[in-house]
């Protein structure tokens, strides 16, 4: 399984390279968009595991859920989303993607990394 640091580094690198939100035509965030973009969480789901059925429910929904299609997809992608600490990190990363302007991402990701002692 990926460590929290590995998850942070992978998602940060992905978002900073992509520099665009993954969303549908209505502006709703998506794990994967029609334009080939991936959100913070979508970047962790392997291509072999991804299926459109896992779209529609953000990771924050799973803070208190015991199971679900997104948790299973992440687990199959080497991300232990059954670990509450990992889910909290994923929620923070999702929030950067979903709620902040792309121009704010570098600063917010750095602050998140420092808060978790990854950098």
C-alpha cells in the first residue's frame, strides 16, 4: 500500500503538472473528465480499476462509511482508503482540487505537506 507521503507526493505532482480541474460540462468535479483530466482522487485510481460507476460521490462521503465502490477501487489501486488517516488526507487533497483556484494549488499543497510533515 502507498504511504501517506507517497499519496501526497503523487497527487501533488499530478495536480501541479495538470494545472486544471477535472470536471464535467456542468462544472461538477469528476474523478476523470471527458478531457482526460483526473482529480486528486482520480489520479490514484488505476486505469485497470476505474469505471464510471465510481463517479458521483466524493471521498469525504466515506469519512464514516465502512465500504463503497470508491473505497474498493482505491484499495485495488494500492491506496488503503479503509484507514481513517488516509481518508482524511484524501479529503484534504480533494478539497484543494475541488474548492481552490488552480493558481492557489502550489501554495495550498505546500502548506498541506508541511502540516503533515511530508516536506
